[in-house]
């Protein structure tokens, strides 16, 4: 039974991304899946509950992906990899109808999950900053809580601006470069700075456009 709920969620995600949330009805989803509305209502009382379930799944996936990125490599390399990935978002900039629909028709759900994502990011970053301190690559007197808060706000800004109609990739890259420069100078120790130089030379980060 739970498997069918997951299938409904995944089918809805596919259709919402293609047509927008507002344009896809419960009837459309049921017809596409070959199930009755009665079956749909076993799992979701209304469309907003389905949207909530989708956002919960996305929130969990984002958190798990960020946690993996933050733990699989030394912290200095994690920081530089983050910058490299964020600077290359040409393929991600497709202002989706689904974002507009969420903001306009489901503002409370959107606000709820933005807060959940922000809290998850802060927790993961705080743990990662502490690991960087233990590795000796971040300053040992770092205000971990405040730095995690700033990083979470930066992450939110980047995720939101990339989907704005007036998004400019060049300005986005400038913002990333500036943020990373501030982060490196503010949190990376002398030992970490040396690692930054070595990694940038080895991976040619300075050639990334």
C-alpha cells in the first residue's frame, strides 16, 4: 500500500514539473495512473496534502544529498566543490511554473518547507564546520552557530535567485566567487589556506568559468 502512495507522489512530481501544479488535477493524476479517485483519497485528503508530501520528499532528498556532500571529502575540498557546482547552473535555470504555483497557491506549505530546509542546512553545516575545526583547516575559535546561520541564508539565496525571471548567470557566478572568498578568508586557517592552494592547482578551479 505504501508503495502505491510513493507512486502517486512520483507521478505527481513528473506531471507538476511538466505542466505546473495548478494545471494538473487529481483526476489527471488518477487517469494517468489508472487508479480511481477513491484510491487516491485513501492516501491524501486533498491536493494540498499531496503537495505537502512532495515537498517533504524533496526536503529529505536535499538534506541527504547535502549531508553526503559535506562528509565524503576533507572540508576544504567540500568548500571548493560547492563553489564549483554552484557556479555552473546554466542547465538548472529554467524558471518552472511549479515554483510560481507553490508561491502563489501554497504559500504556507512553501514557507514551512523553506524553514525545514534551512534548519537542516544549518545543522549539517554546523557539524561540518566542527569537523573542519577538528581537521585543523578552520579556525578553532570559529563561531560555528553564527557561521552555519550565514551559510544557510546563502544557500537559500542561491536556490531562490536561480529561478528568478531576471536571473543572470554572470552575476550569480560573481556572487558565488565573492561568498567563497569571504568564507575562505573568514573561516579557513593558515593550514587550510595552504590546502586550498594545492587543491585549486590540482583541480584547476581557477580555470572554471
